[in-house]
């Protein structure tokens, strides 16, 4: 989700949904990945912009939303505010 506050005016909020389909991952690969420590500092235990992208089979929706900020939706909100 995203919310933009326009001081003295209004607040606009939107929900952006992105679906991720992962590949079938072996227990050995999961253990090896966890042992790297990489999933310990990430929401959802993976960063799609990093090596973990190897686990992704398909993205339906906004890639930037998965990274952390739905940039296109933010741009739409800001463009419609002017």
C-alpha cells in the first residue's frame, strides 16, 4: 500500500497487488539460502532485486511494488494532484 499526504488538502491511499510465483525449490537449496543469512533482514525473507530472483518463476503486476515502492502508482497520485 501507499499513502501520500498533501498538507492542508487531502490524503490519497492506494493498494497495489503483485503476485509472485516461485519455482519449486529443494530443501537443500532452501537450507543453503537460509545459511547465507540473506533472508534475515528482509520482509518476506527475500529480495527480488538480489540473488533471490533466481527463485522467482513469474511476476504478475508491478515489479517495483515487490522491491518496496509502487513507483508507477506514486507517479499517478502525484500527477493527478496537480
